C-alpha cells in the first residue's frame, strides 16, 4: 500500500519541530484493543532535530517583554476558537476516538481551551507561580544579613513535557507555562491524546510562524518507553527538565535517565476522596445538596481525573439508622448523577469489564454492600453497610463511587496516604478540624465538596510548585570588600 | 422410533453423563488415550447433558448461583451457551469486606463461603480462631472442604471452597496423565522434590497432600525444602505490609506484634532460601540421584530448582522417564527464555509436560506433541466477546476471553470466566491424533494487554498502582 493510501485509512498526528510541521516518514501507532490506530512521523528519523542542543538559542525569547508574551498568547487564545479553527475541529473529532471521556465532555473542554490563553489568566498564572518581575529581569532583594546584595532572576530551561491524555487542558497549560518561563518545550503526547497539543502548536504557526514562542515549542508522538529513542534524547545536553504527568509507566521509564543536569518533575498519579460530616443529614435539603455535590466530585469528567473522588467517607453513623440514611444519600447521589450536564458528565465511554465484575459480585453480598445502579454501565453508587471500603477501591472508575459509613470523622483521616490528591470536604469548617492531619498523611488539595473538577491553574499542584521547578533560579551575589568580610580574611 | 425409546435414550444419556461428570477419570477407564479419544459430537452431547445435570442439582443448593440465575432469569439450560450469563467471575470469590479478614471475623467469612458451596459452614464453631491459620485448621478438620486461597494482593484473599472429594478426583486424573507416560504403568514409583513448603492453603500447596496420597503413595517419597505449613497469615500480612509501604502508611497499619514477628521470620527465610536450598539439595541429591521423580508446579519454582542444581554442576540428575508438569504461573513475571531447557538439562528429560489450568477449574489442559493445549473433557470451554461477555460462535477459528464450565465440580459451581485470551480452532482436529479441541497459539492475560499502550492519565489507576508496587517491592 502506498503511503497516501495508508493515510486515507488512518489519521495522522503530525510532528511539529520549532515552527515547522513534519508529516513524512509515517509509522503506525495504537490500534490495540479497539483503540484508534494513527500514523505519526517516526521520531527516530528526527532525533537530531527534536532537542535544542544550544541553550543559547533561548536568548531570542529574552528579546520579548512579558507584555509581548501576554499579547502573543492572547492572539493564540483568540485563534483557538473551535467554531472557526480547523486544526482544533479535526483534533476534536479525533479526540472523540482517543479520549477516555465522551464527545460532549471533549466538546466542552475544547470550547474552553482558548480561555487559558487570555491575558488575565496568563498574568495570574505568572504572578502567582513566579512573580512577573522575576521573569522580566534581575530582582534585587533585601541585602542578606552578612551584607551581601542579592539579585535573583528566573530563567527558562530546555524542557520535555510528558503530558497526560485524560484532559485536553493539560496540553494548553503546558504550552502556556513554557511561554511564561521563556523555555523551550518538547511535548511528548500520549496515545490517549495525540492531537490536542499538536492542534495548538499548528495554530501558533498560523498566528506567527516566526514568533520566538512558536519557535520554542515542539510536539511529537513516540511510544513511551522506546528506549532506543529515549536513551539518546534524555541527556543533559538535550534536556534539563522533564515534567512527567501521571502514568507510572511514563515516570518509571524516565527515572532511569535521571542524572546530574537532568531533573525530573514528577506529577505522580493520584487518587482522591471526599469526606462528609454529619451535617449532611441535618435536613432533606442538605442531603440533596450534598448528593449533587458528591455526584459532581466523582461523576465530573466521567471520573477520568486524579481529582475525582472514588471512596467517600460519610459520618452517617454505622448503626442501623445511620446505614439507612447513608443508603438514602446513596440513592440521592445516584439520582443526582443522572442530572449532571452532559458537558461534564455522561454515561461512560466504555465501562471496564473487571470493574463491572467487581461491582456485580457485590450485588450478592447484600449484608455488606448495597449497589445502586450500574445495570446499564452508566455508573454506580456502592454503599458499604459496614465501615469498610471495597477491596477494589483503586479500580473505582467510570462514575463509580463507594460510600463508606463512619461514626467519627477521625476514621476518615486513615484514608489519606501518599496516593491522595484532592479531598472534597463538607461542611466547609470541617477542613479546620482535619486539614492539618490529612496534609501530613499525604492529602494535597482540599476543595469545597462538589468542586473537585473546578479549581485554578494559579496555585501549587500535587503538593509542589511545578512551575517554579520548571524554571532555573539564578542568583547574582554582589559583595563589597568593605561590607562583606572576604574569605581571605576569615579567621 | 417410538417416543418411549427416545425417552429411554435421553435417560441413558443422562445416566451416562452423571457417570461421566461424577468421576471423569473412572469413566474413561483411567486412560489418557480414552480421555482425548471421544468423537467431538458425542462428547458435546455428553457435556451438555452433564451441564444440565449440574445446574439442576446445584441451582437450589448454592445460594450465590441461585441468586445469579434468578437475576438472569435462567430456570433451566437447553444449550451450552445458556450457561454463559451465570458463569462466575473471579470477583465472586472475594466479594466480602476486607475488614472481615482484618478483624478475624471468621464466622462471617464462613457465612460468605457458605454462599458459594453446597455445604452449610455456619454450624462450625470458629469463634476461638485468632488467625487465618487457626481458622483453616478448624475448617480442614471439621468441614468437607479444603478451602484454598489466593495470595491476597489487595487486602482480601479469594476463597475457593473446594471439597476434599474434588481434590481427590482431580489428583486421580493427574495420576492417570503421569502414569500414561510410563512404559510400564504398573512400575510407577515416583519421588517428588519440592523446593518450597510441604503444606499450606494456597492451591499449589494444597495439592501436595493429594499428590502424596495418589501419585507417590507414601509421605517418605516427598522431599520438601521446608517441612512445615506456609502460613496464610504471613502471606496475607506480607501483601498488606507491602501495600502499606507503597502508600506511605506503614506506621498506621495495625498489626499484631506476634504476626509481625512471624512475617520477619518468613522474610528472613526467603532471604536465606538460596543457602537453605544448597543444603537441601546436597541431602536430596544423595538420596534421589537416578530415581524417577514427579514434579508439578509453577515455572519459577521449577526453574529455581534447576538453576540451583545446574549451579552445583548437576545434569541429567534423574531417571529419563521422570514426569515434570508445569504451566503458566507466577503472575506478572515473564519467565526467562531458556527456563525449559535449563529444567530439561537438569532433570535429564526430553520435555516438560506443560499444562494450562487454574484453581477455579479443576481440569488440566495439557500440551500435546504439537505444542497445543488440548481441553480436558471434564471442562467445557467457551470463548466470550471480551467487551460484552456474549458467547462467540463455536465454529471456525475464534479468539476471545476464555471461560470454562468444570463439570467435575459437585459442591461448588463449576462455571468460571477467566482473564485469559485464547484462540480455538473449532474445525480442524490436531495432527497429534487427539479428538479434543485445543488452543491455537499463545495464551495472553487481558490485564497485561491493557495499559501497555502509552495511555497516560494523572489518575492512579489500578494498573499504575500495581506497576508501581511491583516495581518498588518484589516478593514471593
């Protein structure tokens, strides 16, 4: 078959290297287990061009002011209008096939992509994560106590972003962070989203192919763990920082290349929980409110994210009356799930067989579990009838939550561990009681119940400040012999 | 033909089917050749009749089956495919709260297991049991079962309520396979070297007693590296500690200090295993050199044994008609390429008899000379659509998720859906001459196929979690 015939059958995820679109030397990827199979340029053929060997080339980004960066990103944001942008339209169509979510959720994510690039958003990100003055020049801080004058500046770096594919916004966010930091980024796309980052990069080429920001973004797909490729690419003379999102496999592959001069910023895969105090049962309307919030926390984005609740601890009490009211809350939550707007939640794309087998088996253990829904793979609420989470808690997915009754809120603190990211809390002031201890045990983010999938990019993430770490922090130390005792005079 | 004679024929078929599934080994005259010699049509009729009999006999006696059948609106079976909606998933054997095991609530565990077997276990007093080992000891003594369990990687263990009678039947079948490989079936003295525990409630250890009883004939012919009982509590605890370590919450896990001490001892023992095996070997070699041995176990145990022997410079240690049976085995670990050659070289045999099987289906499907796994007639194979679990056609060459109905199970439900992907050629008989259906090509685990495709998510899915755990800690 000729190359054009292959192309006709399968979509192509082009490669972008610093403003140049590459669409030849195609090889096939994906296609296993019903996945979309797609073609992409063979990264091995472009290995010498993918990294930016000479870091001095970053200097052209330093001819831009921060305002220039904001202006350019704003133009790109305006161009990211899916009603007119063909790159986005194509990417969205293809993402229907690759994304773990469903078309209405993909549509909503794509409609929102441009908003991340708007001036207010970019300034807020930059100011809160770095401080714009540190991006703009050397900032003289208070003299240090030994009399030394200190200037600090935040510089860009040569970075590799291994992005996750469960939310298109991750691609947009990575591109914006790269622009703010005046860095050079190579984005390695995942097979569950090979198209979004590419569509943004192609849009930037349309907006201004010669713009330094366009020319410091590359996007490529190769199979993660391709050691022949990665061994050559992941070297300090090519890359200084690797930002790896989720997916233990991606992080595990990367760890073997970490060495002096090559830093790993690992946004580890995480899970989230919710904790609900007894106030949820104060009234019928409080229960309805909690049910809707809870449905949003585990049903939003169809539970594909690290932010989504999976196990939910509820201070319902564990006696018969307590379990009864938890069952009621479970039913209300299930009912609320069906009412979530299609832009954030729908019947899942494909319910996992293994998970279904686990859920179905519980239907025969009525003494210990009540399973509400799930008959049609639409998602389910499993209400534990004793204070114990299901043994497959780590498999909960596709809008499936496990409500666990507790007597005392202390029992919920046991639920946080090194894998915990978000904790949805109700009522609000419960955070005061449990927040500190949960943080020590591993929780990284507390949200008002119902807001797990909401949030801001202008905040720490996963317990670290990744944007600060993506940059290089350089000091200029000015010491005058009359002020700072010189080493040669130390006794 | 009158309708009366048709009736008689059906009755005859049912009587024959009952004989067939009640003791498959006896039905085929303890002959491996007969076992695979029945024409396909005749076997299919017999299997269908036996399936109907099993369902009729068990549907009101196994509560879990009763409930599932009623949920699926199945009152009787007419065709083989009718059974598919009521096959059990592996999850059925572990759908109890983890807390029951953690808090030694064995009366509740018995209540759970009673729903999976025809026996009522609620009458057995387990109120004094303070550990899994104590509970198993009581259950072995007071029930008709020898329950076996999985290694318990996720906080619970699967409990498979296999009866002593079923273990007997299974091992008599193995004996037939083993003896069929001898020139003179009456000259059938075997010794067994087992580089692990003598006893335990994991399925690979449960079989040892029966191997001694039916294949070796005498305890003195069984040489285990560790003569005692592999503690189920230690296995359970090891998995729990491993999970707690990976989650960064070890200090918060409540562990009985006495058990923790046993876990330490076990870990020490694992560490000292190579040295211990050296000593064990020296002793065993002296006694068993040149003798005919039997071994049945996972590739890793077998390979460990062979590596140890080869390291000591031993080759062709045993009689060339020794019988070595192995199969898939250690989960998630890929065997080294040369493991079979190592084993053959050490034992001095031509080939390993490879079997495909699982604890939930007590039938071994052995590989023929053509390298194909042939289905034992006591189990009906099915292929299901991996997405919908609908049965796939029993014609042509078909690939799907394997399921089986174990017709020999008489106190528990024999229907089981595996996590394996197989290909079956339903048309062409095998060149080896056996009539039975067989597996074409490799057996793959669906769980290992997923997640291998570079899908990256920020959510810690089971796969990511498991991989991380496997990477951080190695055990057993």
